[in-house]
C-alpha cells in the first residue's frame, strides 16, 4: 500500500460499536498512526458516544468519538470520503423486538444514509458487510420480504450499493469468531466458550448435525482495509463469502473441550440425520487473504481470540452519551 493512498479522503466505519465494526476500528489502528487515525477516521453508530483505542499497544488508550448515523450525510457533503466500511444493520433477531414494519423501515433508512453519503463522494470505495442470508436470494425471481425480511433487505442493500459504487466489495458473513463478540450467548461459539470458561461440559441439543462456515472478524476486516488502501481496486469477486473454515458444531464443541480440558460433550446429534447447513466455499476468501499478504487464523487461535472478549475487557470501553 502507498502512503498516497492512505492520505486521501476520510475513512468511515458505520456500526462502529458492533462486533464487526469494533473489530474494523481495531484493525485500522494497526495501519494508521494515532495522529493519522484521528485526522482521517470517522465512526458512526445509532447514537453518539465514544470508544477507547485498542490498536496501539505502546500507547495509553485514548478516546475516539462516535457520531450518530444521521450525521453521515452532512459529513459527506462537507468533506470527501475516501472509503466507507459499512456494518450497520438491524440483525435478524430484532424483527421480533421492534416489529416487522419498523424493522424494514429502520434498515432501509440505514441504507439510505449510505446511498446519500456515497452519492456525495462518487470516488469513494465501499465495503459492505452483508450476510450469507442474502445468498439464498441470488436467483429469486420474486423476493418475499414478509417471509425473510433480513435476507431480502441484505440482498437489496448489496445490489443497491454495488450498483452505486463501481469500486465496491461485498463480504457475506456466515458464522463469526473474534474478540469483540457481543451477546455471546446468542451464538453457538459464544455459548460453547462461556461453558468452557465456567468449566462446564458443552451440551448440544440438536438431533441433526449442524454445519457452519466460520470467518474470523479480524481476518475479515484486515482484508477489507488492505483492499481499500491498496492500488488494486478490483477484488477477486465483487461478492465474497467471508469464510475460512467449515466445521460441524459437534466437532467444534469437541475441539473446545480438548483445548480447555473440559468434561466430555453432551450431545443428542444423530449422525444419520439431515444436516442443518449454513456454509459457503472457503477457497475464494482464503485466496483473497493470500493476495493481500494475510494468513487465515487457525480455528484454535480463533477460539482463544474470541475468549479474550468474553471477559468484557475489550467491550467495556464503549460509552454512550
């Protein structure tokens, strides 16, 4: 990467206090000096606040402001954006909390803020953090918003932002690991690691094998920034499944049991049952990492890195105003 690439335009992260967004902040600090970071980087979330830096081991943590997403359009109108890494979105579980109409309206409002900002900065690059849930709609002739609001809205956002920004990259997440995990009990990996920390056996209640493709949030966002800051504006694929390893959850539980020396896994899985699959081909993402000089983190290292976040040491530095 060239310093000239680093010195042009603001770098924006939306959803900066979430799991992927917080990781993106951490990884960008590895690439920019503290002075350059504070000068060029703008963080946005649902409301204003601040977070503490985590990427400079030789410096005392310093405060980084977080702005409300509603202010993004005004920023883009006043200063040129070099790139946007977009992670803001209400996740699938929020449908039940806010109701489908509000869920759809809120996510479309979020997308509209990005559209307006990118229209004001047509030279900007964009990385859209999406979901494997969008992949099932790639060949749909009739999108059914009512039956799958999350997947359809993700797919619509991918298409809209990709068509708007010639230099764009969509990264679809399936299962995720990494130290800035939020609400760990919601996720199989988080739940397994919570059991490990309390020295309890991991229990799997599903009778069907469960297959998941994992990506490490640090690998994913490090790759995103290296693509943004490189001279190569053409990704291997415009839409990329950000996965590096596919595993059966029983095998994952057994690996965690081995690493943390736990009692044997308690499982009801019938190996002959039809598997529950949420997986993707890992080879394209592994090739993309290699193209930018990155090596995929091993599954054992992903476990240790995710465990770091369960103590809340990495997340306790998020403050809302």
